[in-house]
C-alpha cells in the first residue's frame, strides 16, 4: 500500500485548521505500517499509535482552540489506493475514533488501560 504524507499536516500555515504531526516523517510512516500490519482497520481507515522507545507517546497536536497533544492517528486512502494520515482528536468527531475491536486489541497488547479504552469508546477526552 503506497503511503504519501499529506504536507498540510506538517505545515504551520495550516496549523489553525488542521492537526499537525509532532513526530518525524519516518515515524509517521512506521505508525502507518504498524497499523496495516496489525490490521487495525475500521470504516475504510487504519488507526495508529506512536510507540517509541519510552512506550506510547503523543504523535501530534490539535488545531486551536484546544491545541492539545494527540495520541491516535487515522489513515485514509484515496480512489487510486494512495494513503495518508493525520492525528485525530477522538472526542471531537464520532468518525475520528477507532472501533471497539481496535481499542480491545490495544488493551490486550498493553498499549492502553481499560479506563482509557472506555473513555475513547465513549468519545471522552483523555491522554494516553
């Protein structure tokens, strides 16, 4: 699956309206690769986490007014099979949160706790 980073999510000129990656571009691609490999798919999208040397960490920043750290990435494909992704604020849109199956997988892998899994599922804001 070809992956092409979307420059709008790395350009400060769009920071007022688009979430911005705070991880490097190779880390963004690794996040996508892991999501595909683990089959964290829901609603024609893949869902990713940034797992660094110190464990789970933030991968982006939400646009104002919240400007808070984001921990979940959503990857979408276009009509010709190219993919790109962006950090999501899972509490702002029902379309920007992973399925209960993916959340359960993250919990079973020890990536998130049961209370955090429940908060994300209910659309409540929480830091991972």
